[in-house]
C-alpha cells in the first residue's frame, strides 16, 4: 500500500491544539496503535489502511494526548545575506545595487547587529556615510529598515518575465 500513497502526510497537533508538524502516514498509524494520539479529522472519502488482522481509517490530523514542551527558539540571527535579501540588494541611500551592509547607528556608538539597525548599501554610499549617522552625513534613507516576517525569510526571489524581456530587446520591425 505504501507504493500507492508515498507522500501522504498527517498533521500533528500538540495537546494545546498548536500545530507541531506533519508526519508520514505510517508514523501516524504507529502513534494511533500505541495510544499516544487521538484522531481529530478523517479523510473524506475515507482512506482505509489494511493490515493482516486490522483495518484503520487514515486520519488527516491527530492530536497528542499529553502536552510536549517545545523549547523557545530565539528568532534567527541577522546575517549579511539576510539583510541584502530583505532589501532586495537595493541601496537604502541611493537605490543602486547594494553589495555591503551598513549600520544606521554605527557600532562605535552602540549600534547593534539588529534588523532595525542594518540596511543594504552600495560601496560608495557606505564609504561616504562612514562612522556617522545618516543625518550627520547629510544622507536620507529611501526606506526604513524592518524585521522581516518569518514567511518572508524563505520566499523565493521574483523571476523575470522572460517573454516580456525578450520582446523589449527585439527591434520593433521584427516584432510585427
């Protein structure tokens, strides 16, 4: 039967009804037989798993009978790559192609490595600003730095529209 549905998964909830993870259906059946979980939702139409002496209806989601403590994980560290990705490699001061990271409040003045204090900057703007704040350097920021949401940290960069790009590079007389 595993050959017919290899990628079928079951959602697992903690005892406080928070989603923990998705597990393979085989693991879900093991947990049900062990008595560690109870079924919350079933497939419609029903999906049955048949064994030599047992038939079980496969659940869509299960909940643990006992609460499992999940330790607190601090938010991901700020990285150079993360800041450049957040700002889409655009300089916060001139809008050009950014290849460095700049501290809005310099580290020498107590500025830390935080999402709010780091921006992407091009080499000339970063050198011009130096060890000063943007106001002291007479520079204005195009946009304010922000902490990206968790879902944005894994977002794929946008893909260029290839057909439109090709049409614009072909001379107009050929395009007709």
